[in-house]
C-alpha cells in the first residue's frame, strides 16, 4: 500500500475509533522509510556526481601506483581540487602532477604533490588547484611524474 494511502486510511479509521493506533504507526513507519530511501538516493547521486575521470600516466604505473577512485572536492570547500586514492605495489618517493582538462581536452589547471609510500601502502592524496579554476568544467584529470 502506498504511504499516502496508508496515512489517509489510518486517519479515517482513527475517526471511526477502530484499531487506529496500529495503522497510524504503520503509516508513520512507511512514510519514514520512503523519506529515508529518498535521502539515501540523493546522497548516492551526489556521491556519484563527485567522481571524476582519472588517467594515470604510464610512468606513474611503472612506479607501482594504481588508483581505484578519484573525486572532486566538495563545492563548499575553500579549496578546489581532487582526492585520489593511490595504492603502492612498490616503495615510491616522487612528485606527481595532476592536470585538469575541460571537455575540449584543453588544460585548465595543474597541481603538484610530493608522494612517499611504502610497498602495500594505500592513501588518499589531495591535489589542490588554483582558486580561479572552474572545477565544474574539468571533465578529466591525468596524473604524471614530475621530471627531476
């Protein structure tokens, strides 16, 4: 039974004096579940919207680094950037560069970050970009090794 229908039925029975308490409880529970499901779906949608396309350069992969997820930092943050989860299959000590590109494959921002990890380490790394960069126009990010 739909939550609104259950709620209306409970109100009608309440006015008739028939076991309305049970129906009101069920109606409240049903409405609560619907609100909870809606909130969860909105949260998952926002979470998925934050995901970004990430390419790891061949040199990064040769260092033994892989990535399972990359997300845009929340819009209300005072900094712009991406959070990247890196996993090391070897000891790594280098500086990585993240480049943001728009939908026309044009660079719109850069960030450098020193990375030091031991074999089998995994961690999130935040690449921060200039405040002027419009992170909503960034369609793809790539990570490469900064040459010495």
